[in-house]
């Protein structure tokens, strides 16, 4: 039942998307704008079809820097959140740095990373981390902190060490918040990767868009945007799928699992 | 019987935003080895405060608490505690929640699995060992919490209104079970409750507390024979104990008639 309704939801999304694309196609047919302003979806698909390896190669690069940036954000972000919760001193230092960092328009820092790290994958990954890590740290720190005080009392009654409390109570308690943060972070990591490609380098969908823009190749810009949209959507659903597997016990997941014995 | 826990001149002042709050003042209490003692008193008289101090969770601000002569400054070994809410962790099955008591202490989970199952069976939860807390009723959840407290065979069991959130029938059930397990193990229990009848039914002694500030006013010996069937609550001796305690409460102005 639940699986069926989930599939229905995805089917519905596809139906809506298809209808929008058809409307777009029809509008271009009807109003005939200059192709340099708005190409029809059919032309965009034809563009993708004509050079699939080109798009795959660049999409692969963007996907890899995004995932690397996302993965690093999760690992570093969780570590920082643990430090924040474990020590008041670390809390002051890390929180101050993060708040300052977050209040800067991070896109403006991108050129600096190119100076520091060159034009390879590293600056893209670094920018992706810089954009994505904030939501991970903030959400996980909140999740680690908002533990039922009685659960902590229980742990202390049984003489649990701080690490054991972290591992057995705080960390599982923070998992739902971690996934909330990850869903935000995955999109930000993609933004960061593209920003990095805009400011330097010779690979990735951001690079494709930049080059195509220079040549007024609007169809290619749209084709790259289309691939970006697909990547972004798939990444988001991937995080959701992992969440569903990892948190069968969580309130937000229970309706899907029902309360039948397993 | 020897002395297990001794509180002398116990005082507790909380610092709050609106100035200091005196929760306990000059509390004297002796808990004997192996007895079931209830702390009975109106809301806000400091029962939880006293119990948490005995547990070594929040120290008193004055006076002393000793366990077999040694001051309690952190949770002692071989202690179990049951709270008003069951405090089961949602991500663990009922069995794993019970085993948590061992895991927290760094004891091997394996070695305690058989005892966990035996306890769950004893409390009628055997068939629910693999379920999650949210699949159980309130009474079943509190039973699981009691199993968890009993897992490592505590010598001291502290219970803070464990049945306060349950309906009357479930409460009767659990009172009966608690009175049974009290019989087959030499275990010291300190039990917090609002209910005079519950305190009399379960206890060897009832320490009555009063507010303003919180203190122990009087300790009643409950010499009803054990085992105690639920029907003992209709006996004249039972009524006599209840009346004595209620009389004290009305003299203290806590219940008005
Ligand atoms: N953390 C705290 N900070 C400030 N005051 C507190 C705190 N905890 C308890 N108190 C105060 O101390 C007094 C005793 O509280 P306590 O919780 O021990 O009462 P209790 O007898 O357990 O009440 P109840 O039966 O309602 O649980 C109350 O007046 C309460 O307001
Ligand atoms: Mg209380």
C-alpha cells in the first residue's frame, strides 16, 4: 500500500513535468520567440542526443565534486557538531567562525579558492563544503543537544561515560536532524560545485554553461541546465531514500511502515 | 536490619531566575537495608529532588547523604531507576531498550540477553521483545522500563512516580507485580508517590513529606503481612494505616475535609 502510494507520487511528479514540457513546446511553436532567447524542449533534447559523451563527461565531473563536497561536509560537519556539544570552548570558537563565514556571501570567496587551489577539482569541492557544511553543523548540534533530560539521567544512573552517552543516546537522537541538514546540504553542495566551475577550470556543467554563453549557444545552456536539474533531483531523492532506510523508527517514517510486527 | 541510605540535615536550594527556591530544608531520612520505603507528599514538596539526590544525580546544597556510610557524590553501583515517563529510546526494540542498562555500564550485551528475555516474559512482554516502544501501550512501556531497571540486579531501586501516568486498572496490575518482585529479592526500594493507598499497599514504611519548605514530617511503619493480595486494600488494618496518614495530612493542612 505505502510503496504503491509512493510510486504514485513519483508517477504524478513525472506527469506534471511532462505536461509542463509539452506546454513549453506548444508555446514556442505558437509564439516563435527568437531561438537565442528560448529554444523548445525538443531542441534541447536533440542537443543532448547529439553529443551525449560531452554532457556525460561534464556531468560526471560536477557530480563527483558535488558528492565529494557533500561527503566532506557531512563528515566534518558531524565532527564539528560533536565538538560544539562536547565543549563550551569549542562551541564559542567554531560557532563564531561559522557565523562569520555564513554571513559572508560565500560566492565572493570563490575566486580566492582558485588562487589557493588552482583550477582542478579541489577548489570546487572546497566551495561546495563551505556552502553545505553550515546546515549540517547547525542541525546536528541541535539534534545532539535536544535529548530528553531523563534519558541523560538514566544514562548517568547506569554510570555511562560521556562517549557512551554520545554514541548510544545523543547520536541516534540527532540522526533525523542530520537528514534534515543533509537534504539542504546536498543542494548547496551542487550550487557550490557550479560556482567553483564558473570561476575557473575546464570541466563540469558550470564550465559548459559558461562556454556556451560566450557563444550565445542558448540550446546548450538549456541542455546543461536540464542535466543539472536531473542531477539535483536525483541527489535529493537519494538522500531521502537513505533516510527511509536509516530511520524506520522515526515519527516521520512510521506511517509508511505501519505498526505490524516484523 | 542495617542502614542503607541515610540523609541528615538535607537541604536543597535551586538558583532560579526569580531568586533562590528552597526545595528541601533539614531533611532527615533513614532507609533500611532491604526495605520498601515510600516518599509520600503533595506536589512540589521535593520528592523528586530528594530522590535525585539519593541517586547521585543532583547533589544537595547542604547536609549529607550516605550509602552504607559512604557519601553519595555520583550514582552508586548496582542502582536502578524508574522515572514517571518510561524514557524508552524510540530507535531501539523493547529488548534492546532493556539491555541498555547493561550497555551503559559497558557490560557485554550478550551476557544479559537471557535475563532480559526472562524479565520481559515475567512482565508479560515476551511477545513484544522485538517491537518498538511506539507500538506498545503506556502500561506495557512502563513495564519495559521496570525490566530495564531490574536488568543488572540492582541492590537499590529508585522509582519516581512510576505509575503516575497510568490508568487505575493498569496501576493496580503493576502494583501487584511490584509487590511480588519485592518479595523474592532482598532489594532496597525508594518509591515516590502521591497516592496514600499505593504507598500503604507497597511499603514497609511510608515517609510523609510536607511543603514549605520540603521536609520529612513523619515515618509510618506498615506492618501488613506479605504477600499482599490486592484485596488487602479492603481490610480494616489497611484502612487504619490510610486513615492515620490522611489524618496527618489534614493536620498539616495538606488535605482539607
Ligand atoms: N531545576 C529546578 N529549578 C528551580 N526550581 C526547581 C527545580 N526543580 C524543582 N524545583 C522546585 O523545587 C520544588 C520541589 O520540586 P520537586 O520536583 O522535587 O517536587 P515533587 O515533590 O517531586 O513534585 P511532584 O509531585 O509534582 O513531582 C518545587 O517548588 C519546584 O518548583
Ligand atoms: Mg516529582
